[in-house]
C-alpha cells in the first residue's frame, strides 16, 4: 500500500511541475548584413581596349590560405597572378581577390557580389565565366560551383578540399578539371581522387591530373600547364 502511495505522490508532483512549466514560441524575422572588404587585382587582355564591341571571358582565381590577410602583393606568388607578374598574357579577364582573413574561410556570398559587380561594369561574356582555386581557394571554388550551379562555364580545382556530398549539386553540363599531388600532406590526395570517382560515376565531364610524388604545391605544375587555359576558353554555357 505504501508503494502505491509513493507512486501516486510522484505522479502528482510530475503533473504539478508540468502545469507550472510554460514553453514560449516566438515567430519573427531579422535582416542580417555582412560587410566584406576585398582588395583585388583585375587583369584585362591586350585586345580588350582595341576591340570595343567584343565581350571577353573572365576567370575568377581564388588563392590559398598562405596569401590571406596580408599585403595584396602576396597573391602574385602563385597561380595566374604570378604568371601575369612574370609577363604572361591571357585571352580573358582575370579577377584575383584577396581573402582578408588569415584564418577564416572565403566569404563565398561576398565573392559572388564582387564577381557580379565586375561582370556588370565590364564587357564580360556571361556565358564564359570560369572559376579556379588552389588549396583553401580550391575548396571555395567547389563550394561556389555548388551554390551557383548556373553561373560558371568551367571549374578547375587544384589540391582543394572536396566534400563528397557536393557531387550531388554540381551542374552536369559544367566541365571540371582537377589537379592534385599524390604526396600532399596538407589536403590528402584522396579528397580529389574520391570526388573524381564519384563524379565520373554520375556521368560528369571531368578531367583528373595526378602528379606522382608531388606534395601540396601541385599548383606550381597545374598553373603552368598551357593546356589548362586553352581548355578554359573552349568552354561556354549553353
């Protein structure tokens, strides 16, 4: 009899606690604004000034973590900006922003705002917008291609992080070229290898260049490959 009484009192106490507790659910909205200050280089091909009625392709280049947050001159140490500084010429515009944050990821929404502003204010062929990046910038290039699947005509990623779920959202009509060193200790070769295998299985148009014995600095080989830029200019969105 005593045990029933204890059980009854416990249930009574529980009901009392429930009666005293009140949940509050508020439905509301808030507008958030994130400000980002980008320093950037914008390269124009030699023919841009002389061909006043012609629209040109544009390549968005995203550098790696080592060039983030410092002097903008640092982004000339790798990739297309380095080649331009060395006197190389390209048949398209090249937009090379600098990530202002040493430790933070690229702000991809702000990048698109910057790209759209440059495209709107220059003679750019909107069907021939290309994107490439190395290391941290390569990971951001994958992300941008996922978030804006109808924006880019071609994607080239060099030793970038490649989350496999991204494969499900990439545009099948967008050609992709991936580069990676097999001895990369910073971002494992398997990141690119697994993504390429999955995309090939899904029927994507994808090229893969593996550099045997090369570490994380595979960008030194990738961005001095003339065929890469020839491949870019052949691509356009339908």
